[in-house]
C-alpha cells in the first residue's frame, strides 16, 4: 500500500460490459499520473478486436499517455473462454496474469487493470475470474464502474456483495457516464451510492472520451475526487 492508502494494483471492474470501464481506467491513470505517480495499465483479455484493431489499452494510452499492456487479444466480441474456443487460441493462465502484474508493479508505482465485462466473467481455461485475479494479486483493490440509470443500484450492490464475500478490498464506485442534465432517478442513485461506506469515488461526465487528450488529462482528477484525495497522499517509491 502506498503512503496515501492506495493499493499498488487497482482493478477496474464494472456492473456490466459497456459501462465505461475503459474511460474510467483512463481517468484513474490520468489522476494518478497527475499526482506524480508512475502508472501503467493492463488488460488481461481483450476481446472483439483483430490483430491490427484499436483495443481498450490503445484508448487509455491515447487519452492519458501512460504505457499500456494486453495479456491476450481475441477476435470474437464475447466472453474470453468462448472467444478463445472459437479461434482455437490458448488463454493465459491466472498465474501468467499475476506474473505480468507483478512485473509491471516492480517498475511502476501503480498498475491499473481493466477487466473484461463484469467481475465474474471467466478469464482462463480453468475458469478463473477477475474476482479470483483480484483476490490473488498482491496489494490490490477493486473499483466498480456503474451506470447512472434505473437498475444500477441492484447491479452495483450485487457486484459489491460478490467482492465482500470473497474478502476483496473494494475502493468504491465510479459512475461511467454522468449526464449534464441528470434525471431525478439518476440524482437519487448518485446520492444513494455516495452515502454508502466505500461509496462514490466520482463520476465521468458524458462526452469525456471525446475531449482532447490534454483536456481529458487536466480534468480527470476533478471527476474522481475520492481517488484524487487518496492519490495526493500516495508517494513514489524510491526503488520501484
Ligand atoms: N463518459 C462518457 N461519455 C460518453 N461516452 C462514453 C462515456 N463513457 C463511455 N462512453 C462510451 O461508451 C462506450 C462504452 O464505454 P467503454 O468502452 O469505456 O466501456 P467498457 O465497460 O470498457 O466496455 P468493455 O466491457 O467492452 O471493456 C464507448 O463507446 C465509450 O466511448
Ligand atoms: Mg473496455
């Protein structure tokens, strides 16, 4: 744990696919980097992209300038195990991912890991999930990305309960896309989440990924005040 109380490995999961994990991963990286920390991002399994396509890590690099890494990429836009089966690919094992994260951690202050889909999606042939990875990675905490709309409270609490039951350190919730004119339901959801212990770390305004990267980097810490507070107290390690 860094001096500010942030775990060295921050896993970004979501209540679903397409909730904004990639954009939140970028905002987390930009926030940590703005605090002077050496940051890298890792996507263990990237599905739905061809060999030359732009994946989530390329988007994180574009928005933030931090170095990024992928474990494996698969063509089919579906969960990693069936996607790998379709093309006869071999998935990295849980040990492979842990070794990669440990190696990245040895020369960065923070490693930000973006999951595929939600917390219990299987990443390996042996059916290890992102929850298993989070439970095994040294000095790790999990951030949950959620939608703002109706239905999000149930999905968010299901994900949080899955973390608690496994004894995994939860850092809090981030709303992936917060509209400029929220409905009463969205405001009520935000307020509910903010009052929970390990509640709301922040919200990304709608349109954030379309910002110029320099504007994105300058604004990110303001979107994630709960994380910025903790990263401000975090320190670079002398010998990474
Ligand atoms: N704050 C936002 N404002 C506008 N568009 C957004 C915002 N956040 C995410 N999006 C868009 O919504 C889509 C899904 O977001 P994103 O790719 O971050 O989701 P994800 O949870 O990472 O999905 P996956 O499970 O495929 O990794 C993308 O097209 C992204 O640009
Ligand atoms: Mg993504």
